[in-house]
C-alpha cells in the first residue's frame, strides 16, 4: 500500500514538474537583459572572433540550477508516511528558493549602500539638490559675462533631479511585458550559456572617482596663446531627437551606428543629412547655431526597457541634466575660423577592439573634474553627477572639411598645446555632459555589441553649421580672452 502511494506521488510530481518546464518553454518569457547584474570579470579574448554554438532557450528568470533542486524534492517527500499534496510541496520549494535569492540580493544591496554611504562622508565639492556643481572646468558658464539674451533653460543650474530617479544598487525583478516571444539568446563567451555574460559592462569597468589621480587636464597657455571661451547653448535634447544613425561615418545608412545617439542643435540630423538639409533645418541652439552635436546615450541598466534591441543596448535612456558645448582657444597661438560644414569626430566607438590609439573618452564626477578616467565608468559620491568630457581635435589642415577616415583633416595638438606644422588652430570644442545615475555600477554607454559597453568607446560627433557672423564672434571671444 505504501509503495503504491509513493509511486502515485512520484507520478504526480513528475507531471507537475513537466508542466512547469513546458509552460516555461511554451510561454517564452522575454529575457530581461536589463535584469542581469554587472558581473565581476570581463570575458576572455574580448573583441576576438569566436566560434559560438547556439544554446537551448532558457527563461531569464529561471535559475540555471533549478532542475537539480526540483529533483531533490521527491526524496524528502518519499520519507514521509503521510499523504500530502505533491503540487503544494513543489510550489513551496520554488517559493523558498526565490525568497532565499531575494534575501541574498537585498543583503548585498544593503552592504553596497553602506559602503557607498561610508565613502560619501569623504566627498568634496558635492552639488546640492541635483544641480550640476559650478566648476570652472566642467561648467565654464560659472565665470561668463552676463548675456541678457541667454536662455535660462540652457543653464546647467536649471536641471534638477527628476522625481523618477532612484538610487539603488541591485536590479529589481523584471517588469517585462508578458506574452512576448523569446528570441534565441546569444551564447556566452565564458561558456556557461548565460544571456548576461556577453553584454557588459563589468565590475572591472567601474572605479571610485577618488582612486583616479588628480592631474592637470590642459596645456598651460603661453604668452601667444588664446585664453577666451565661447559656449553655445543648445539645451539637453528635451525634444527627444534620437536615432542610431551617423551621417558622418555611415551616410545614407539607417542604424549605421548600431547604438542610439542623443542630438542637440540641428533638428534634422539623421542618416541622410546633407549640407543643404542641415542649412534648411531649425535648431535648438541660440544665436542661429545650426550645428549638430551628437553622442551615444547612457542607459540606466536597472530599468527593464529596450530588451528586444538586436544590438543589446538595453535599459532606460538617461537624458543629460546639463550639456555644455564650450569652444576653447589654443595654448600657443590665436585661433582661426572653422569652415562651414566642417565635420569632426572624437574618440573611437570600437576602441575596445581597435586599441587606444584614437580613444578620447573622459569620465569624471562633478566636483572632481581634475580626476578624469579614460577607460573606467566613475562611481561618484552622493550628490555628485557623472560627467562625460569629450575634447575634439582642433588643428585644421586649412583646406578640407572632411577626410576619408574623418580624422586626418583635423588633428589634435601636441602635449604642449601646439598644432603640428602645416595645420592651423581652430576653436576646440569640449562637450561636457552631466548625468544623475543610480548608485553603484548600474549604468552603461550604448555601444556596438562586440564592444561590451566598454567605457573606453565613448565618442562624439560635430558638424559646424554656424553662420559666418557667429563663427567670427566665437573667434573674437577666444582671441581676446573673453568668456562669451
């Protein structure tokens, strides 16, 4: 009698377990890549071409070791003489396991929060109320002359912290829509078949800003140098002008960038932009500046959005709190005007695989702008914002508005700030972008999929469409040592 009861119980549990597995496969829950915790180590051989085998589909919220724990349930149940509902036992085991996992995550989040709070006590020059710190490097508007026509919305101080931002350490359970089909997950370079391992970034891609050595960022300006600055006020892309195009590098190609760009300035910029279309468009900038300024977006990886993106740029797009577009002088000489429709790029979107030769990323925190990391995301103290500082080349060949590699017609000055022989200094564009991000390693830059969201791949693009009169004003401000 007892053996028959046990046989019946085993059969019932097998049916239940089979039903759970079938439901998971048939239901096809969408893998929530945004729920993947940032892992400890970067996969080996990043950037090298690897042969990959397609693993079987596996729901993202089902732990990989779950089948083994379900197999242990009949042994405990078979040792009891009482008849119990096997379905309830299996469900209870599942609930206990999920609860243990949540407790482990909560404890980890609390510990990280305590560590961050401990670091905050040593913070310096932190901003208050979410406004960007008024720093002369990150925010040159702090020392500018008053301009009665200035748009108050373009000021760095007017962008407060949004109510929706939350400072958290660990991803929360997925809030993905139900009923969507599950795509085949990409294999993991680490070989364990996880959807999370080959997305990036990794814990090694982050650093506490206080661990970055302080250094002088700019060459000392000599007697013949040009000390002035001009800031073009263009807003923070409140219009929602985004696309994954890059008409400089991949003209006429939709999704040529394979990652989303933020745009300010020219409102028409897309894959098919031409000099004529840019000239005819409206702009978000003051004083008739129709130039286009764009860069890859930063995403909050704690929010489960954009999970079906084929290039694996997942998470919620974070709009910059401040965008400062500053044109600067040259350390050794006066500057000359940029030609109209000059195209400039800075950084290398594929630096993680190409190497650092063209990399120009600069990551910092407000209040710590003498500490800039070229290859790590910064972990900032509470109240401090993440900064991206992107300097553009400024030594023009005097003839061309573009070149085959989009680099040789305008190059960077040497370490002393002087332009190479045969080139002329033009106003140097410095983009400073400020973000409020969740606490901890929780954000990432959009990137080509094989770059694994490496911070070294940060880059920016610019096309000069200023009226000639405005460019003349820029040059005069810089050469006369004014702040405009």
